[in-house]
C-alpha cells in the first residue's frame, strides 16, 4: 500500500524540537483520518505527533512555565497528592501550549519592530493595522 507521506518526505520536513519535552522529532508510522498509511512527525519520548518548534521558542516557553510566569491551560494543574508522572505530563502540556503563545509574541515583536523602523514616531490608532 502506498504511503501518503513517505518516511523520507516526513524526515525532510522535520524542523525544530518537540514542543512538549524539547526532544528530537522523528517520522512515526501511522494512518491518516481516512485510514491510509502515512508517516507523521512526532516525538517517541512523549508518544505524540508534533509539528515542532524552534529550540529558541521551546526554551522561552519552558522558562515561562517552570518559572511560574505563565500557565496556558487551567485544566492541566497539579492537585494535592499528584504523582510525579502526572506533574510531568501537566508541565509538558503547559509548555506545549506556551510555545504557541511565544511563537505569536515573537512574530508580533518582529512585526512591531519593522513598523517602528519604517515610521519611528507613528502612533497607531486602536484597531488599525498600522499599514498604510
Ligand atoms: Zn517530546
């Protein structure tokens, strides 16, 4: 049976690290939603599919969570008497969620920097994109 995405195609598309543990991503043999065999990028350590984030994004997201500056999900929280495995799982889920925010913030920061370079004294009206 023909693979929708071959192992080589999948491997060539991998960039970055696992958004949960920061580990290495590799092609994982699976089936897609239509039942066709395919390879998807994922983390064997976390047993999750993952599209990957840059190590820069992961490290910032990890610090936000570990240093208790940001929690993405209220439902992944440690209850009294939680096992070490569950605490680790919650932390990984929080880091993965924080990665989305960090990526967006870095993207916004870059966009805002470009705007200020173009017109350093421009005031941007609320609701305006600032693009003229
Ligand atoms: Zn992982």
